[in-house]
C-alpha cells in the first residue's frame, strides 16, 4: 500500500504543479479557462485518492498520526509531495 501511496503522491504533486504553473496562467493570461477545468479535475481526483490512501495507512498503523499530518501538509505545498517521498524512503 505504501508503494501505491508513493505513486499517487508523485502524480498528485505533478498535477498540482501543472495546475498552478501551467493551467492557471493559461486561464488568466491566455483566456483559456478549460485548462483549469481539465487539470483541476485530474488534480482533484488524485488529491482525494491521496487522502483516502493516507487515511487507510493511518488506520493500518503503517503511518503514525504525526507523520500523516505531515504528509497532508506536504500535499498542499508546491513540491511538497516530492519532499515527502524522500521522507518515506528514509523512514
């Protein structure tokens, strides 16, 4: 389950960066709001998956409560999930 979590975390991080640094500028600078709808939906699905898997790992006691809170905070920071992956490898 941790391997799945790392994969989802990676793609959630990629989708977040695409949303913030590609789709949003396309919406506000180029007048193309469809970019945010498409990338935003993908990011939303990945974020929900991230949270559900994180909750399951906490329930199974594979992650501590403090680490789960840390992981959630990393998911809302740009580049945070990539930092999180390093923390998971070292844990």
